[in-house]
């Protein structure tokens, strides 16, 4: 599975952005897709996931109420709608695919995913 993320950019605090991640290749193997982010000097952290068939979602506490994850199965694309952005949301955002059925808890970790996109940079100025 190949992943192409897009939609990042430079915005001001309070603005919105929508990230997209298109999957290609063995898309029938997708069990779930997730978004992670890595800020400068920090470890990559979980943001949100969505199960591919049922559409169950989970959003991290830091993003809850501001970020929404959704998918378009026909386009093999996952979205991350980010509202009320804060400077602390500045990071490279990565999308990922879980190709194997794993627990929802594991989907909140890097280890739950098998394929990763190249990342898209989001910069939020104050």
C-alpha cells in the first residue's frame, strides 16, 4: 500500500486545515487508517484513527473536539479536518494504514500500522 498525504501548510492560530491521504495499491487489505504527528524534537504521537469497514473513530485527547477523522472508501482516502488550530499543533502529520486486524488500543500506537505516508507539514503561527 502506498500513501500520499497532502493539505499541510502555514496557517494562523484559530484557522482550519483539512489533510488528505490517498491510498493506492493493495487497498483491499486496509483494516484501519490513522493520523500521527511529530513535532520538532519530539516523538511521533497518535492523533486519530478510523476503521475502514465500520467507520469507528478515535481521536486523541489533545485533538478531541477540534479534529475530525473521516474516510471515503470509494476514493481510498482518509481525511483529517483540523479546526481551531493552535501553535502546539505544529508538526509533520503522517497517515498510516493498518493492514492487519489489531485491537483498537493498538491502533493508537505506531506498532499498529504497517504502511506510512511521507508526511505533510502543518505550521500554526501565533
